C-alpha cells in the first residue's frame, strides 16, 4: 500500500495514483454516490468549450473528464503526472501527455480554455500551478477548477466530515486497489481552503473575474476565472 503525505511530494503522490489507477474511476463513482458524473457535466458547462477551441484538462487521470469536455467538439488533451493513470486511459480516443503541473510542456498561450478537476489539491504549490495554467492560456481564455470544498450548511458539514474520516476509508478498503490512498484523500480535503480562500489564490495567480458556484451543498465547488 502507498499513501502520500500532506507534504505532497510529487513523486510520492504520483506513485500513489499509479497504484489506484486500475480501479480509480469505479471507486470514485462508488465513493461519490454517482455524483462524479454530475460534477463532470457541470464542469463542462462552466468551461463551455466549443468546436475549434483547444482545451487542456490537467490532472485528467484516465481521461474520463476529458471525454466529457470534448463532447461539444473542442480538441481536448488529457495531461497527468501519473503514468499509471494515463496508461489505464489508453483505450480512450484522446491525446494524452505526461505533465508536471508546475512545468507544463506547452508553449505560452497554447489553449483557449483549461480545466483541473480534483487535482489542484494534490499540487505541492497550488498557486504556482494556477500561474502555470495561466501561462499556457491565451489572454481572455477561461479556467475552471472543480475541487472538493466546504459544505455551507453546518449540520450537513458535520455529517460530511464524519463520512470523510470514517466511512470513506472503510468503503475504499472494499473497492480500491490502494485503499490507503483514500485516507490521504480525506485528510487533504479537510486541509483544503474554503471557497473564498481558493478564489483569492486563483486571483493571485493571474486570473480575473474569479467566481465560484457550489455543487452538492458545497462538497464540491466550481471556480471560474478569465486569463487577464
């Protein structure tokens, strides 16, 4: 079993995701109660990619999120630093690139829109990662960050945090190929900034018109920005 620490050493995190890759998509569906599909659709609608646009899906994993983004005809590339995740997505008809979020292998202003879903939380320096996404996005281009966040109703928040720390690891032991990774998942969600704080980080990284919308009671939030 491999579990990353909250120090988020890139090699350690990549090895952890390599180990969960085989059953990653089905585990996400089970743990989210099927909400993962709804979150992917909401991300696509928020980013609004269209035919003729070039879109980067960072931290794409096996590419299931990239398939959704490409649904309306945009050219979309899946990028991730876990070779195991990319390997398990090779059956999808997608361009896939191994990439470090802090050193993206793309030229300045390469993309019309960029997205990162449930991956920014795993970057050792999230603001630097957001700045790197801004570098590869054309002026006026769009960003959507889909990430776990802070439930906005206190009674629900208590139930959710209890699920994270108790039920989620137990379910992961039954369905995941590396259940220890989901202990890290729960801890990293608890340590993640709330919606307003993340919006401030996005703005500090070179994005303007930053706003967010809560999904599923604030379990997840969609943050949007425009390349200044």
